C-alpha cells in the first residue's frame, strides 16, 4: 500500500490543475450553477408571444437596486427587526424588535434615505456568510450609520452560491436578490452581460391574473399578495405576461434596425443583446408606469454611478433623453418566452447547452478573482 502514495498524489494534483486551468467564472460575479435560470441562454426552440408592454408613460427607465455584500471576512454585524417596511411615514433606521441574524458587512457600507433611490425602495439585500457559500437575503434592508447595526423586516430561505439560486428577497415574486442583477463592469464600453436580468413592470397595467395561475409563471414561487385585485386592473389584454415571466427580444429582429441614439456600441445595445440572448425575469411591481432593471449597489460601488461616469447618461432616464428613448424601443419589443418551464429553461431542455443563443456558463474559478467567462 505504501507504494501507492505517489501515484495517488500525482493523480490528485493532475485533477486539481486540470480543473483550475479551465475554471474561469468568479462565483461572486456570476453566481449559481450553469443550469440556473440566471445563467441559461435562450434556446433556439423558444416560443415567443408579445408581452404587450407599451412605452412607459411617466418617468420611463428606472433602477431597482439590489444590495450585494460579498465580503465574507468583514465584521459580523447584527441585523435587527424594523417594522417600517414600505410605509412612507415610518423610519427604517431604529431597531424595533429582536435580532434577525448577523452577517459580514463592511463598517463603511451605509444604506439610508440619503443615498437610496426613491422614498421606499424595495431594498433587497443578499449577503455572503463567513462560510463563503451561504447567501442570506432580507428586505427592506437599511444600515443608517457606519459601523452600526442593520435593520430589516422580512427574511427568506438561505441559498447556496453554487446552486440554482432561484429564490430570494424580491418580495413580489419571491425570486433572488442577487441572481440576474446587472453588476459593476457589465454596462461599460465593450462589455457583455452574460446572464439573464431582472425587470420590474407596472403590474396594474401589464401583468395578468387568473385563478388557475395566481398571476405568476414559473420560476416565480409567488405573486404579489394583491395580485387578484390589482394585476390587469386597468383592462390590459391577456398577453401571458405574469409575475416571473421571462421577457426577451425575438431572434429575428436585427437590433441595428432600431437605430439607437446611443449608438450600435452604446449602453442600449448592450442591454438589447442581453434581452435577445438571455432575457429578463419579471420579479417585482414598480407600482407606477415605469420600468426598472435591477442593478448592483455594493461596497464596490453602484452601477448607476458607473453608468453615468462611463456614458454621460443617467441610468434613470425619461423618454425625453436619448437613453430613455432607446430603452423605450427595447421595452416595446419584449415578448414572453411561453415555453420557459421546469426542465425547459429558456425554451429548451436544460440538458441541451449547445443550441442556445450564447455559450453556456463556464466552470467556476476562484472566488473573488474577478474572472468572467470569455467571449
């Protein structure tokens, strides 16, 4: 038996270096399995039906910021119960109940009314625990003073960063606060978004409710509690557009024909390609006639700030701006992928990673390495 030590060791090292050589995906940047809904490109057999979403009549394009904290070595910070939720006359800062959990949060990461978007944002938090694997999710999260405690109200089941990652802290749908989020570095010149995105729409105008479906589609585990009385209350036709729907641009549309004012290499084109190749899941209700894409706000920075620095456009843009008008062209051309079903993610078998609009997600690499899949 003694003679086997060196061959076994050599074999183990061979496996290690082989997998390391081909591993290219930082799980902090592109989390979850390659067959996760967030990482599956749309299949060539996808079936499309017009989503029936018109040009937003009010402010146009907005952001729903997901708070992502992927610093497992940061100080453990207590998060206490606060009951303000989304009441505009309540304060999210004070602790009003017991501790919910403790999580590693950098001392200088602050979320309060001075820097969050809107009056009562969704404020979904996804935080990586010290084991480097478990993600806790909660909303609406606040951390009003540097080095102090955090507060929140609702918690969700833990997920594994290497697993499917469907569920989480987007309360309308019960879907993930980290999967599908547009990350820093993904909306800069020359970038590519290599995953499905998340989108919020005006439920009263564009989502459909019926008793059979409860106003949702797979993979959403839920719809808003008010779905029966609000979804489609303005008389929208039945476009199969329900909470959790995968929205995408048809493959036969030449994106260059949209003549984006921000250019064929601009931010709208980056998003349009992502909509065509991966799509976006409806995860929440905007509650007014705007559309929101979910973007990162983390200790590393904010997508909306990076976007302005790189392009000179505000991400939150009305239809009186070049970027806003470009996004209106995209939104009006979205379709529901009606055969996005369990085992048939993106409109094709999960076992088929070849016949899709983009390459399958590559293997996992070293956490925090900053590596992403190549073109």
